[in-house]
C-alpha cells in the first residue's frame, strides 16, 4: 500500500510538472494567427460602430429639415465635430440653387465664399477633386443621382483632408443625398405656387416667407445684409406707346438682365408692376452699391426708348442694422429709392 501511495505521489508530481510546463509554454507562446485576426476584426467593428453612431446622428438631424440653406448649415455644423473646415457649399445647376455655410467673418468670409462660388459655378465641367487657392484646400464631390445631380465643396485651411477623413465624408454624403433631393423638390413645389407667372421670378409670398430667416441668420452670425428696392423709370410710357404685350416682353427682358448680374444666393423678387426687391446676403453697403450700378447699366443696355425717355431703373439701398424692425427697414429702402427718383432717376441712392 505504501508503495502504491508513493508511486501515486510520484505520478502526481510528474503530472503537475507537466501541467506547469504546458501552462508556461502557452503563456510564452506567440498569439495564434486566428487570435490576431480576431482582435483586428474586433477593432474594426468597434471603429465601424463609432462611425455608424456619428452617421446616425447626421440622419436624425437631416430628418426634419426641408429647405436647402438650413440643411447645408446643419451638415456643416455636424461635420465640424469630427472634421475641421471653414466652409461647405452646395450647388444644383439644373435647379439653379446654391448655398454656402462659412464659419469665417468679415473679409475672410467674403474671400472663402467667392472661392467656393467660383468653384461651384464650374459645375460638372471641373472634374478635379482637390485644388488649392489663397491658402485653402478646396475638396469637391459630385452627386451622381440621375434626377438630382449636384456639386458639394469643402474649404479647409492647413492640411488637406486625410484618406480616413475623405472616406468618412464619402459615407456621410450617402446619407445627405436623399434629404438634399427632398429639400430641392419641396422648394420646387412651393416655388411653383410662389413664382411670378410673367417673369419667372419669385413673388412677394416668397419674400415674406424667406426674409425673416435671412434676417435671423444675419443677426445670429453677424453677417451683412443689404436690401435693394428697384423701380423702373419710364415703364408706363412703354405700355402707353407700345402696348401691354410689349410691356410684358420688356418686363421679361428686365428680369433676365437683372438675374444675369446677381448671385444664386441672392433673392430677387417681383413685387408687382415694375417694382422689384433684391435681398443681398453677406453684402455690405459698398459691395451692394457696386452691384446696383451694374444693374443700372444692364437695364440701360436693353436700349428700350420711349417718347419721354429711355427705360432705366432707380435703386435705393438700405443695410440691415441690428435692432431694426422689418417694416421700418422696408420703408427705409423705399424712401431711399424715391430719393433716387427725385434726384433724376436712373441712379443708385444709399442711406
């Protein structure tokens, strides 16, 4: 019995030693290839999960937005949490819609907006995804949807976007594409009911709908906003001497001439008869005056001559000031317009 016990004790000692050796070998052995693969996949899934959470946040933010300006602003603000940039801009040439959201102020803001506008106005002709201008990296994406093609640009100072950042934006644009299409279609439906039948310009209902949000945005971000009141000179003589059909044709020519001079981000409205309003976001008085003078030249170049004088336009300019009442601002622009009329017509007056 003792021998058995002794032999058993030896065997147990041997087994324990073998177990310890096996344990040490396992601890010191390199991780099996399948374990390395598993850890890599777990890391990948974790990263994908974090990315999906960010993308899902974008989806939620886009869900309730129905207008293009608010959508581009919301997208830029969402993206800023993950990827630094100075401007996001979008253009849909076929629908003649463009909007930009920029985090800059003052001259730097105007510079960035002008760079983005120049890039967006090239539409689908410019295939380069990355250009540089004035210290900005200008990244560019094209939405290829058959019924809603568009171009998006992003401006960034410093380094260009990394491959990971580009991939992240690519994935976010898959989410953005459908809300953009929805917003443009929604705007188009409402535009049909708010379009001046004769000239194709927005009518006074559009002005009343949009002016409040344009003022609010200017106040919130401290941006310039200028209102131009326009009234044609000697238009009554066109109707009296040439007939109303000719008068309608002249109004169409005037609307087209004005549209050729302004930006897609501006709001030009026919208020009725030969009266127009032009709202100029991100535009101070000096820049607005230069534009207004070009508008005067554009109407003069139509060369419509009546018995009492050449068709022209008088323009009154009023820049928005914080604390103003909207009605008072409109009345101010109208008063300045009639100063231009009283001073001899075919000119620009400012406050």
